C-alpha cells in the first residue's frame, strides 16, 4: 500500500471520528451533509477504485453486465468473469445470438443464474439500452437499483437515487448513528437532499455515486458496517449443502453432460429448473431448454 493511500486512510479515519463528535454535539444536518461530501470526495480522489475495468471506456451495456454480475457477488469474483463475458459478448447484438447453454456455462462460478438468463432476455428485447429509469425498469430482471445505477454510471444522470450496501453504510454512519431498523425510505431521502447540493451536481452522478460506493467499501474494511441496522437486512444461509448449491451442481451436470449429483432433493431441483425454463427432459436425459 502506498504512502499516499495510507495518508488518505488516516485522514478519513480522523474525519469519521470527528463527524461522530459533531453528531453528538448537535451539529446541523446540513453540516453533516457537507462533511460527508468532503470526506467521500477526498477519499475518492486519492484512493478510489478508478482501475475497475467497467469504469473505463464506459457504455451502457458494460455497466449493465457489471451491475448484474455484482449483485450479491464480490468484485474479486466478478472481474475475471466480466472480462470473459465482454470478450465473448461485447455487445447486446452479439449476446442475442448466444444460447442459454452458452451463457450458463460462462456464468458458472457466479451463482444466481437468473441474472445470466435476464441478460439474455434483455438482449432479445432491445438492440440498445434505453436511457430513462422507467424504460430500464421495464426490462427483464431489472429492478430499481440496477435501473438507477445504469442511469448514473452509463448516462451520468441523477434520477432515482442509487442505494446499495456500501452507500447504505455511509449514510447510516453519518446520519443515523444509534438508530435501528432503518428503512431505505429514510436513506433515499438522505440521497435526495445530498444530490441537490451544487458541488455534487457539478461532479455528476457517475463520479459521486462511485465515490460513495468506494468510501463505503473503505468503511467496511475498517470494520464499520451497518448492514444489521437496516430494516431490510437479511442473513444469507450458508451456501454449502444448500438448495442453491445443489441447483448449481445440477445445471453444471446438464450443461456439461455429466452425471447428476446424488441427493434426496434432486427431483425437487429438477422440477424447479423445468418450471423456470432452464432445462427439459429428452428421453432419459435432461438438456438445456433453448
């Protein structure tokens, strides 16, 4: 780690402690907003994750793929898969010509295969991604977060606020110390106030939200995490031995034409995959549905 990064980290640690003292002393909400903006942008300038591949040569399709892959998946796991995906399917048009089997094979290792299926469905729905929140929200598998993220990162526009786990951590750290069961509605209100600040408007949605994400990731690296304080926090069950793991094993067996795993829940998984149009029975075997 460079001396410059260490200096930035020490500076941010001090500012976070200082901000807590401001909160205790009754500092106004406006001052906390200014403090947050200064801290976030200072950290981003010196230590932001500017090298991430989807932040270079930006286009809407790359942002879509990266955001879908990053859902519930760590950056370190996404990076090699993102590179592999973009190399094989550099555009929506090239993706449209892929088979379900092709993308399931490429996706293996990321989990939550519905995300890959949604990307394929989007490529068959549109030849170019729309640039408005409502139009994006109408696409297969696109929820409020992904639609707002595409607007911010691909089109650099402030529309519906972008809220995810790292940004949630920053907002709770600055505005909701000592609170529990914090609803996202409160955090959306926080973001709506912040993005009206002239300095934030000048920076633009893309860099400001990236800065918030990176600062939140830094806070978590310093053992500052407020996930459990969110009213929407859900504890994920262990992957090992789970239905999700068995589902992945079955899809691997079908896509690679190998033996199905032995498990008492096997038929249940097969029934679900058939119902969700992933596989179908052909004679005594199962194949990917095309």
